[in-house]
């Protein structure tokens, strides 16, 4: 008798990668755009991009696509103060 076990990996990889150093700059831009957000709400640990995106979606009432667009835009223009 043989048993076959099929496992499906359901890993969701973040579509973006943000270092802690980059996040400090991006967070300033996000806080400028959404001034009601607190430092506690914007807490981030490197490697936890998916958690950050999900939290931001709720906090600013926007979809995932918009949050990713905003974060990517901030990263591309990291030295610019605009978001």
C-alpha cells in the first residue's frame, strides 16, 4: 500500500523589499501624506513587508495595489521629500 502526500506551499511573497534604513525615510513620507498615522502604527521590521502592506491598507482605506504603488514610488525617489 502506498500513500501519496501532496502538499501545496502557500507562501505569499511581498512584491516589495524594504530595508530598515529605507523604511525610516519612507515612513517620513508616509506620515507626511497620512498625518493621522502614528509611529506605533507605522512600526516595521525588515522582512515583514506583507504585514506592513496589510496594515497600511486598513489604516488608509486603500487596496493593496495602491499601497504597493505608493511604497514603490517612495523607494524610487528615496532622496526626494515628495511621495
